[in-house]
C-alpha cells in the first residue's frame, strides 16, 4: 500500500468510527489521526483525556488505556485484512508502566509485527503527548478474516 492511500484510508476510518459509533466507547474517546507510515506499517493516534476516563484515584483508568490501544492496533490491523473488514481481537496483553494524569493527552503508536491470511500481530506504545517516555505498551493478535 502506498503512503497516500494508507493515510487517506486511516483518516477516513477514524472519522467514520467517530461518526458511526456515537455514544459508544470509541465514539466517546474521540480518536484523532496523527500520522501513519506505510513502509513501517505504523499508525499514530491522539486521545485527549476527559474526566469520565479517570479511575477512583483520579488517573487514567487502565481499561480505557487498553481500549485506546486495542482500537488503534485494530484500526491498523483492518488495513491488512484481505477485504478491508474489521479485524476482531483474538488476544491482547497490556503492560502499564507509569500513571497517566487525566489532565494530559495520550499518543498511541501501533505497528504491524506480522500479517497473514488468518492472523495479524501488532504492538503498540502509549506516551503522554509531548514526552518520550512510554507509559504503557501492548501486543495484540487480530483475526484477519474480519466480520
């Protein structure tokens, strides 16, 4: 896939997901396209954190972090299915490295590790916007057959 095609596809997918999933978790998280790289098979998305995303301690809830990472890795995986259908999550593992203050924005960069006819393997790192330190990392497998 060419860079221009990938960027147009990713931008369209993110906007479509925000519009078609209003009131759902991904719709409420409001992902914002940052960048993609066809050669490196990466997608970078920004999430502006909101008060409803906090846990009882006042930091970003781990489940929201996982959902953000799953959605970014999943959107990227969709690009590598044979027919462009959504790729459901088969397995996912997240490592929480540092707390994420609710007053920040989070940038998630996902990358395709491998893709075949059945499974797509991805990895992702989350950072607080404007910083270099990783606050969470994850790996996931998606079903390439889609639904």
